[in-house]
C-alpha cells in the first residue's frame, strides 16, 4: 500500500506559476518573457506566467516555441453579455489561454468576490474545458483566532465540493496564507505543510484518497529564492504561486530551480 501511494503521488504535477498582477507594460512584458525563456532551467515542473490581460495574446505568440505556459489572472462567469470591462472564457480560449486563476485573495478582498461568485466562475471554466487554479486562504485575524482550518475548509466546500469527481483532473489548488503576505508576519515551511496536509485530508473526506493524492497544491505565501527550496521540500507542497519574485527573471528562475 505504501508503494502504491508513492507511485500515485508521482503523478502530481510540480508547478511554478508567476502572477504578474497589474505590472509590466507591453515592452517590459516582452523583455521579461525573453529573459525567462532564455534562462529557463531544464525542469520537469510546469512553468506558468500570468501577465496582465492586455499582454496575454502577445505573450502567447512570443512563447510559442517555449514550454512556459501563459495563463490568465481572472475571468467572468458569464459566457457573454453586458458585463463591461470583463473577460469571458471563450475570449481567453480564442487567444490560446486554457488555464485561469480564480479566487485570488486580492480579487476576494478588493473586488468583493464571494464563494458563490467563485463557484460560478469555476463551473464556467470547467464547462469550457479550461484548467482552474483555485486560490484560497485565511486572513490574519483567522490565524490569530485559530479559525484558519475552518476558513479554508469552508472556502473549498463552497466553491469546489459540489463538483463531480471527474472535474478534479482540471483543478490546481493554490493556498494563500493572506496573513503572511505583506504583513510582516512570516509563515514557516512547517505551517505550509500542516495546512497542505489538512487540505488533502479535507478533500479525502469529501471525495476520496485518490483525488486528494493527485491534486497539485501550490503554496502562495511570499515564496522567494531564499525560502523556496525548504518550502518545496515539504511532502504536500507541489510548487508555488509566485507574486513579486516572478517579476524578476533571476529570482523566478531560482525558484523554478528550487523545485
């Protein structure tokens, strides 16, 4: 049984994804992508970058001969319609994007995205055969009040646990301890592992061990070259969703090398 579990675990993808947020104009995007493509190490991990919407199409074209995948930072749950300023799944697919980040902590905090809205986005993306990188995680008050496990379980349950088991082959999870991002607080690799293990147990309880074992769970709590190797060495951490460090080619490459 132990050997079987180890073999199953090898099926999980290792992933390093760079979320560029609202940074880099077209010239800067082109320059960074050129540098990343040139310096990309030989790795079995999936490497992804999420430039801003206006640079997605050019990024896809620029990286046609690279193994780096271009993904989107967000999308709307509507397939079309009167949603001024929004982007649909079909629009993303049309320019070669088939993976989308949904539920990022900044979307939740600054744009009022609720679990209900995120569940609709997830279902639309999956309906369109897109892969979803679903973000979730607790705030500082949740961690200090020791309510962090309940918050994470609720976020997963509300947005994902109504999905058919088959949908989980298109799900990537990204745990964001919001309290450890830009607050001066620090999350240890042990705390990351503790939560990732809890997430797998929660999925096991809701579905089964196979789904929990095979879903990739990324860590999104201020990963940097200095701490990446230790974080990625934890058994339930399958990579990282990288913010600021992904905007510097050498830093992002060092993080990729760490996995």
